[in-house]
C-alpha cells in the first residue's frame, strides 16, 4: 500500500471530532506557521505567517464535488503529524534538494452529507502547501474549489494575464485593484519589503487553477479550461496549493516546494531519477527562430548538425515542417523517417543528438500539414519510430491549455516517451508545476514569452525591456523555461545589448537550452568560448543583493568548480558592486564580458580574483554583464 492509499484508508476510519480552536502547522525552524480553523458558517479556513509577517489572512478552503462544497459546514478530526526529511538529485538551479517539512493530515467531516475527507498540509522553512484528499469509488464530478488567498491590504502582485500559453508580459498591481483572472505563479511584494509567491503543483489528473481578483484583498480560484468542471474516477486528490515565502528574492528562487510535493519518479523507469543514463541535459541549435520554414528543408540539415558540433553543442532540434512534402524529406513511400534516420546516424557520428518537433493536434492545411499525437495509437507509433531512427528528444507544441483532458495528454506523452527513452520539451504549454520530479524526461517547457517574440513584426508584441528582470522572479519560480536566449542580430535585440543577451542565458535556465540565432554569428563572435562552454544546469544558485523585480537581476551560479555571475540592468544608474564572498578559497581566473557603446559587441578582459574581493561594474540601462570564474 502506498502512502496516499494509506492516507485514504485513515480518512475512512477517522470519525472522532477534535475539539480545538485552531490546528497549527509549524515548520521545523518555527518561522512558518499556518493555522487551520473553522470560521463563520462552519467554513474551513487557514492563515499563514512568517515570523511576525502575515502572508495570508483568513481564507476559505474546500473542494466542490457533485455541487457540494465539502469545506462548508464541517467538523475536524484529530490530526496526524508526520515529519518528512529526504534528499534527492535535481537539475536546474541546484543539483541536490532537501525535502524537509512538517506534515499534518487533518480528518474533515462534511456534516450534512457525512462525507469524510482529509486536508493534508505541510509547513516548510520557506513556505506552506496543502491539498484535499477525498476517498470514494466510481465517477464523480469536480465542480471547482472554494480555495482562496486573502492577502494583507496593499500587497503588490506581479503576474502575467496569459492563462493559456503563459506567453504574456508581466504586470504589477495592488491586490485591491484587480478584478480579472491571471496566471500562476504570482509573486507578492509585502509591505515590510519581503516577498512571497503563490502557485500550484502536481496538477496532472486534475485541472489547472488560476486566481481571480475581486477588487478586495481576496483572490478566488477558477478553472478557466474546465469551467463546467470535470469527471474523476475513484479517490480524488487535488493539486497542492503552494505559498512560498522568505526574507528576500534568493529565498524564492531557491524554494523547492513545487517539486518536493510531487511524487518521486518510478525507479523501474528512472532508476537514478534525473540522473538516469538516457536523460542528458544539454544545449542545442534550433533553426526555426532564425530561418523559419526554409531552415527545415532537408538540404540544410547536415549543415546544421555540423554547426552544432562546431559550437560544442550536444543537440540539434529539427523544428516544424520536417514531415511536410515541401521540405523534401519524403521518400518514394512518402515517409520522412528514412531521411530522419540518415540524419540521426550522421549526427551521432558528430557527437550530436537529434530532437524533432510534432504538434499535439493534427492539421490538413496546406501550409501546416501536421499528423498530431492525439490518440494512444498515434503516440505509440510516433515514439517507437523516434526510438528506431535514433531521435533522443521531442518537442511537442500548441496545447495552450491545462484542462483535465490536456493534462492527461501531457502525462500520456511523458509515459510513452519514457518507454522509449525519449526526452520531452513542451511548447505552447502551461506553467511548470513540478512535473520533472515524477517524469524526469521532461527537460523543459515553454510557458513563457520567449525571445521569439522579438522576431515578430509588430512592436507591440516585442519583449518589454524589463521582461528580463521580471521573469526570473515570477515565471521561473515554477520551474524551467525554454526562453531560447541570445540574439546576435541588432534588429532582434530590440533595444537591449549583447551583454544582456548573454546574461539572460545564465539567468533564464533550461536543462534543454536552445540558442536562438544563426550559428554563423556565434562562430564569428568573440563570445564563442562562452557559447561553447555554458552549462545547461547548475549545482548552486545565489540571487545577489540589490536584485529587484523589474529593475535588476543579479545571479551567481555554480557548475562544478566554476562560477558564473550574470547581471541584467533595467535601471538608469547601472553601477553595481559584486561581492565575491561566495567563491571558495583559492585563486580564480576570471573572464569578464562587458557591454561597449556598441550594443552589438562586448569587451573581454581577464583578471585574477579570490574570495572576498569586490568587483565594481558599470552596466547601461537594458544592458548586462557576465563574469566566469574558474579555479
């Protein structure tokens, strides 16, 4: 019996009412305290604070099943306390995660229907998470949730309004002025200057939640992609509702709750988790950004592989169109697979792995002839052919939804891909919600307004210049993002500098890291050594002092013995002092990439430094800096 099944059994057996004004769930260090209580009309509710700082004021809890709000008119049973402490390998902002929390499972009885269910709550040193567990058999209809988040008066929120593809600009609003829906994660700026963030995790099998403002301190929960609800079979477990919090932005960026609450990977499929042999982070060329459809023509493919090898990149991604007749991939049987095998074999001889694109839905339009992946049969056929010809990863596109059915699709793709040892990159995708914990073959996903928007003709859709200093502290709190960094072309920098473009590749992380531009530009540039050696994952991350949402993003990241410092500046005053106290003892050889008056170029200078040195840099507005420190 697994842990969730054991919890469900305990819910059914629990029956005694627990007489208590409130049940406290407190973190191991005592700084995070949630209180679960029953307020007016028997409403289940919670509050949350970090020390003396209130994060969430009294807010409703509850799930609505078959039109019954199971959080209204309830009694609480005696809670069961547990402690979780484990560590596991990870990838992205760090290489190892410690999952350390206090868990409280609280039996709940809905008085009118006599339905017994459970509220499971966890207090971490950097936040709080809860979910609903409702045992049962057969099909039931989930109408939604009564879950809400009541914020302290005057709280500022940062978010995007795009709740389908999550490819939107980031906005700042005071909570009382918002009466519309927006997307998770939402980052909060509290009156004492500290921060928090709200999101969800482990959403597969359910439906994606988005918050909605009410012109008050309260944010309600809605399910945009399943407005009439959805059916579920048997036991019902909601996703985890998560509030991260800490004294500074470094605490939020290093918060691990999103993946900590997700199930561990199946050891039969992923014996070493994220370090399973066939799961390999890496950097890639990507022809669509710079070449569009002509870049997919068969005649160009081996050249792209050669360029990826010359750049010391692990992968080359063949994007949309390779299965279309116009691109000259088809043989006499109208199949593109023999040429795909030829390409994979050639790439393997060059030390390059091939990724391939496929839309999730089919299209018979002349310009967009897509086969899709909508059925189990098509998915089995596609992934088995990928494995046969040697494709190592796939990019699946255009879902633009987190409905119950589409979340089932995501999981079906990951499951089938894993059977064939194929890695996955989801585009046109919803926010990340901890999926790589359970499915380590998910290497990245879009769910962000990326650099491709700078190639579009209308200025209104270009990336806002403060986008680069907002995204790390909002969208990336949920997890990895396929931003596709580093434009070398002035036209597509859209008012930013080469230094900023380089810094974005360090700060906006993706374990499958696609460089956007034409390989010629990288090969002919003085930043070539940076491109050839940039790691796709990190062992340690520190958000440096002075970082502020929308103004300055300053990060130090370590891979092995090498540290990278990246700074993106959106302020008029670009003076910034970097304290190198994060370095280990001993001497380091440093290489600095600094903007010049020409936004197309950077100067490179070298230095010898050690722990505790100060580095003063001057960065223009919309500019950037990168320093590489090697022992």
